[in-house]
């Protein structure tokens, strides 16, 4: 069964550094999402992406975040200058354009900012 | 946006017992999904029930849906230690964002 993949599984970075988290959505999916989960807290929506542009973003998704679909398969989340509070699990999700389809989530990338 | 709220927040049972958790939502749905999240891991899609269905089975899982009450329940029969996880519900099929509730934290004791 097709699945969403994410790399790396764990990323450790120094505060102030830029990180890029990568996702490969399911191949025929058209909607893409990023969520994050700080340890012990809820899964929080960050951004949704469709037709090569952001369709919705949360208040968390400020100017230090950006998303890109650089080619036909990857979907990336960039954090320009990481802060300690960016430490979290980041989940990518994708879905088709079908009305009855659900979002399928990747396994997540654990980001640790030191 | 759509949001699910799960109840109870925490549930502890013995292995072999059945676990029932409930879900409520506010806006109309196309369908309803249940997800599982093991500690520190990703969200795994368990089962989907369409808005015109009332009950669905998948292995040890049984889901019911009452659209008039905007509620759903997930029953896990003959629970196992490996079922220990958090369980979330909701409709992620819209193009809008999905807001997760706090989930039900199920602990199955061996």
C-alpha cells in the first residue's frame, strides 16, 4: 500500500541553523500538509498546500517557515533560523482531491534544537 | 475547519478486555476516520466510516457513527498490550485544515 515517507527520521541542529524536512507524499495526491507535535502536546496544524501554493496556514507558521514542492515528488518544510521551541515531531500528510479520501500521515521527523 | 474531541481522555484496561472510546465533532462530515498514535511515532489510519454508514468492522475494530448526534465510537475487542496508544477521530477529508483533539490515551495492561 502506498505511504507517505519522511526524511530524516531524526534531525539534531543548533539554534539559529536552518533545517529542511523532507516528505514524499503518495504519488497521486494533490493536497499536502505539515503538522507538528511538541512532546506531550496536541498535534497542531501548520500549513496546507495545493496547486503549488499555500492554501491555509496557522499562526504558528510565521516568516521563519516556508514550504516548497521543488519537483513532482517532494514536499519540504524549511525552518530558517531554528529556535529551541521548534523542537517537536513534524508530520507530513497528503490526500487526493477526492471528497471521500482521508489524509495519510507520514511517520514524522523528530527535530531537536540544541 | 473540522475538529474531533475524544472521550475519555485516558483509559486503562486489562489485556483481553474490550476498550470503547467516543468521539464528538461539531460540523458536518463527509466521513470519519480514526487514527492511532503510538508514543513518539506517527499517526496511523485505522478505519474510515462514511457519513451514510452506521457501523463498520475491521478485524478487532468496530466503529459506529451517529450523524444526528455528531458522534462516533471505536470499540477494540480482545485488547492487547500492543494496542496501547493514543486514538484520535475526525474528518480529514476536507481540503481545510484538520484540528486534532487531545485523543484518548489507551493503556492495556498485560
